[in-house]
């Protein structure tokens, strides 16, 4: 059973740990209107190029990642965020191990 995270103060980065050679995810919120998911990536791990039907905000909590959007690579470091536009191909790769918060809003402008 998933631990109840409501009405508690907590350190976000502590909610998911690193695992060698792996990508780990933990859903924080999952609603009809959107999702909030926490990820940790071992160095060199990532998500292959894909598209999503909604805008997605990525906030890097720890480490750094190369995030490619529509063929243009960007280095995003701890404390920085980037918005991946809907329907644009994107991919993520860990330059070194990193943790990120992914917020996806399901809706239209």
C-alpha cells in the first residue's frame, strides 16, 4: 500500500533513491487533471525520445541531465527547470546521476 503523503512536510529528494544502472520512479499525485512524478536516474540512464500530448515541466532536484527537445540538447542542472512542449519529441539522459520532478498537466490552453 502506498504511503500517505498528504498533509506532511517532507524533503522531496528523499522520497526516491538511486539504484545502480536503473531509473526509479514514484508517483506523488495522479489525478485526471495531471500527474506529479519523482524520478531518479543512474549515470548514463535516461528516457528515449518520445512525445506527450501535454506540456510537461521538469525540475532537476539533484545532479544534471541532458534534455533534448526537437533535436536540440540542453544541459539542465540541479535547481533548474525546463518545460517540454506538448507534441514535441523529447528525450532525457543522465550526464551523472540525477533526480527530477516531472509535472504533467492534462489540459488545453
